[in-house]
């Protein structure tokens, strides 16, 4: 049952009632750009046909656009393996940088989530980095800024691919990342049919040009079939590997580098997951392997210890997996060496403390075993459990909260025509989502700082930045955005002192400050697109539904029913109607969904299901979703039309609740 938190008075002391169980506009950013090619731009040739025949000059490196064929080259420090002798050989030269992204941290710099009005979605979550589109001809891309060095090896894991289309890695990206036409880049792509191709795009062009087709891999990418894509620059040539097998080799100048990104072009519905992106300026000591990195080992002499970006990468991964590498400083000392040995032992490898090809591959894989004996993917599978929706249950995107292990909550996205949820990783438990499409900010409630205190957090879905919005001295819940996305309303109760009255507060994004919106005892609120606010207020006799201006003035009681409690109000999309929950004061569990006009007239009951109903959310002009709780352990989501017809949203799902409409425009 979802009773507005913080507004129930309890004799002697008010108790915080928290139920545990626990994107977007295209904008230029400083760290990431997400883009969708407008439908007016020509797309690649349909995949049902062969690639367009490239002129012979297109297969020569000199035919590349000037932005893709510079003349500078990068020096590389070659790794030296430890000798059989008791004292390993020291590497004298400084090691050149590496860049690794397992999409497990918001600070990775990639967009955590993106959606547009046509239903395309991409971004990283517990599932890895994902592109998902239902429209043929759609070209989605995500470009990262220049890593600051010229990689000679690119590697990315394609964890799963389903549908029809091409997808892969962009590199040497130059130009305006906010304008696809102005971009120039090279790309290596695969298809679910197993076709491998090297392509380029010149600045000002909209079409990709074929440079060369590769051989077909023995096993094509597919659902549940991880595929490892590697691109390597060697003297005067470019090599492409699929699962460590060389499938393409073509003349290629080293170039001056550029940004790196991921790309997908759909010939129909297409869903592809990426994971474990690695860029390196190191050349492998033997073969291609799954990683082009030098051997790492502990030097007995502290003054000669190995150091570099690769050492720091090892330390960061070990720490993330629960091992203790000591200070993350880029120096391979005794603590890091011991952590490597422990990692190897836990993962069934030779526990020699040397980070060689096999250890590198396991360490940078989602199959790496944590110190607690569970793999990263198994951990995510347990934390973000599968939820199946009924086919065609939704016509618009919906944000939901899903109760996970230990009654912690996670936010997920339900998409039209999709039967599985897409989870977000907000770096902790999260529920009560509220998203604003113009700013790309996702507000939510969390218990991450204290299991006894609810707090409001905000995730910038374009930069990955996340911060606590509510003051530490408040128990806070129910965030809702203002129409312009510049402010939040939420309900909060002071932690200390004798005053435990819940009130509504207003948080301003620009200043980062929260002030009382009203001095009255109040709760759940919703903001209409014209700025009017609807909210719950305790009158001293019952909980009633009020409306007010955006500054809290002009409050009007719409229900004024002393024998009933009304709460959880929600504006219709056009602001003409309000949905809410009502129950007799003496029958708390007899809660049903009602609607009324904006002025409080024409009150109608819509539901009469066994058990209390809660959380009505408008998802269309005449359609709502809500949660029903027939027992303490079951929370079943439904869709509901204005004739009172209720349909289950999922297959007897008992963990979906705290829902929110996802506006995309």
C-alpha cells in the first residue's frame, strides 16, 4: 500500500513510512554527445542488398577524407615479459595511456540513458551499453571526446545482438559531434548475418563509403552470443579481428586519431548491447589476444616498480570487484600484487601475480569473479531481475520502480512493444522517478545514505553527474518537476526536534537550495503543464486534495470530505482532469482510483479491485496506469481507461510499483 510518506500523524511521534523493496533532447555536452540521424538524411543501403561497390581508390588509404588520413605517427613503448630468472626485466620506457570503460560507473562519461519521441533508446545500464530501435533506417551513434592519445588497438565486446542491422565501433571521429552531416569518421561494423565491413564518412557527406568487406566470422553475433570486436593499427595497415580471428586487412595510414564512439544502423527492429570498451596505445607481445596490453608484475625493488595507466586500470578494476589493491596510484606495489594473486586464485587462474594475457582478459570481462565469488553479470542478474510485461500493454514509455533483493528498489524503463524492462544503474537504490525531457534530469527517492532516511537525488542523464538535492536534515520523498524543469516539489519531514509535520518543499536547480513551499501539513504533489499544483493536505480531520498556484498561493480544497481520505493526485496531460485515490477513514485498505474535473466536480470511481489501489499516473489523454496491492507481498501494475476497464501490465508481477510517465517532448 502506498500511503503518502511523512503526512500521517502518530501519537507521541510521527514515524517515517518508507516502503523498502528498493531520455531525450539531443544536446551538446562537454563529455558526451548522443545523436540520431534525422530521417531526412540518406541511410546506408538496405542490408537485404550487398554493399555498394567501392571504387578501387576507396581501398587505398590515400582515398580517405583528409580529416581521416593525417600523417603523424605515435611512438609506442613495447612491453617486456618477465624473464625466467628470479629478477624480472625492468621496463624502462614510460607506458602510454589506456582507456577502459565497463559502463559500471556514472562517471564513465557516457550517456546513461537516451530516448526520443520515436521510441529509440540507448545508453548504459545494468545491461551494459545498449542501442534499441524499432525503426528501419534509423542511425544512432554516441561519440566520446578525443581520449588524448592515438590508440593502436580498439576492443569492444558485443554482448548480444538481435534483429537486423549493422553495428560497431566509430574511430578517428572529427568535426561537430552535434551535427552528423559535419562529422567525419571511420567505422568497423558487423551485422547479425555475420557481415564485417570497414566504412568511412567524409565531412559534409551523409552517406557512408565502403572501404572493404571482411571475411565472415565462423559464428555471427546474436542473442546471448558475445562477440569480441578488435581493430588494430599496424605499420601501413588496419586489421579487424572478430573473436581473435583476423577477418579484414587493408592499407591504412596511422592518422592523428580523434574521438571514439559506438554506432548502430537498423534495417528493422534492432537491439545491440556493448560492454567493456578498451583503447590502448600498447602493442601486444604475442598475437592479437583479447587485450593488447603489456605484462605487469611486481618488482622487488621499490624504486623500479612498474607504473602507468595500465597499472591504474588494474587497480581500479580490482577495487571495483572487491579486492584490495591499496592506494590507486598507478604503481604496482605489494598490495596490488597481492590483490592480483587473490583475483587469479578466485578466478581459477595460475596465481603467479603476473597480469598476462589470460589475466587481462578475465579482469576486463563481465565474467570476472568478484572477491565474494559472484561474477559481475551474475550480480547484475540478481540485482536487476527479469520482469516480463504483457505484449502491447503500453503505448508510451513508462518509468517504473522494481523491488529487488533485500527490498531495495531500482528504476527501469518500460517501452511500447517490448516485453522486458531496461534497467538504469543510478549507483544505488532508487525509486519514485520523475524525469524532465528538456533538461534531461531524472529525480528520484533513495535510501542509499541511510536505510532509515529517504532522500531526493538527481541524475543528469546527459553527463552522468549525480547529486543529493534534499537537505540532510529532512526525510524526503515524492519529487516532481516544474514545467520548465528548473525546480522540484517534494514532501519532507524534519529529522530532529519536536516538529514532525510533513510539508512540501521547493528545490531550485540553479541555486541548489530547498525552501518550504507551504507551511501547512501536506504531502504528495503534481505539477500541471500550465504551472498549477495539485497536492494532498491534512485539514485536521482528513486528507483532502487541493490545488494552488506555482508559488503555493491561492490554495483551494477540491474534495473537503471529512469521512474520507484522498491523496496521490495526478494531473491529466491537458490539465483538465485529476486522478486520485480515495478510501473511507475507517477502511484504510479500501482504496480505489477516482477522477474529477479540475474544479473538483464530476467525481467518478474507476476501480473496485480487491485490495488497495495506488499511484495513478496518466500515460495518455484517457489512459492511466496504477498499482494494486491485494496482499502485503503483491503489487500488481495495471492500465486503466476512463470507463473503468483495468488490464494487468505484467504477468502477475509483484515487484513493480512507484511508476512515472516518461515525457519525451
